[in-house]
C-alpha cells in the first residue's frame, strides 16, 4: 500500500527505539526509581533518552515545531510531577506517549478555530519528510506528489485517527503498547488503526484525484 510505505520513510535519526529491549526498559525503571527518590540527575537522563521520541510524536500530531517543543517540555514536567503514578509493568516510553497523546488532543481541540492557517503552515513544516531521487526526475516528481498528498491527508485527519497512524505507521509501536496508550484492548487498537488507515487512504485518493484533474 502506497500510503503505508510512504509513512515508513526515515523521519530522522532514531536515538531511541519505542520497542526498546529489556536492557533499555530496565534502565528506565532504575532511573525512574532514582528520580522518585529525589535524584533530579536521573530524571534529566530520562529526558535525554526520550525527548526525541516525544518530539517526533508531537510534531507529527501538530505539524508545528514550536508546538512540538512546547509539548515536549510539558510532557516531561507532567511526568516528573506524576512519577508516583507510573507503574513499572508498563514501558516508560508508553507512559510518556500517553501523556503526549492527551496533550496533543487537548491542543487540537483548542486550535480548531485556526485550522486553515495551521494546515497551510504545516505543509512547509513537514517538508523535511520528502525524500527524492536525483536519478529519475519523473519518478522523483511523482513521489513528491504522493508525499505531499499523504502529508496533507494526515494533517487533515481528525486527531483520533492521526494519533493512531503516527503511533503505528510512523513510530511503529506494537499493538500491545498502543493499547496501553489508547486505554483500550489490543483488538480495539487494531480496529482503530484499520479505520484510521481507511480514512487516510480516502483522503489521499481524493487529494491525488483533485491534483490530477
């Protein structure tokens, strides 16, 4: 599927893995425990380990670098304030993205009145996602056209659809972790992804059709 393959483009250097192995998870748990005990240096290390992950998610959801940076700061402030609520059986990254998801949803609701301006700015803000081929100009132009359609379609989706597309198809989160973020069952997470992909596909098809005409 073209839409899914386009969304799987490299979105920048990944210094963290959302799937994280046991060692990474154990390190996070250890740092959280130290931070709960008042060791702020431990929390700073958690911030360094995972700020890029939270930024990527927030940027894909908002389309604005300034908003994404603000969300990163607020996510970690809230995380620090609520460390006692974190349960070690869940991945720390999953818990962070749940906070980020709630914040981006709240922001989306508040920003509806300026949606048209947001969409215009976001087209330029996501230009770094474009990867072209210098070997075949025709293929490069067609790829750019599809990428532009996917970007436009993604940003036009309702936030609940865009949320699951970013988590599953861009961040490649597994369904179990998605279920924790979304507070639903694994089956529910799969159904949400299916519906979101269909919604995105329909929007992209419409955009490409209008461009072709």
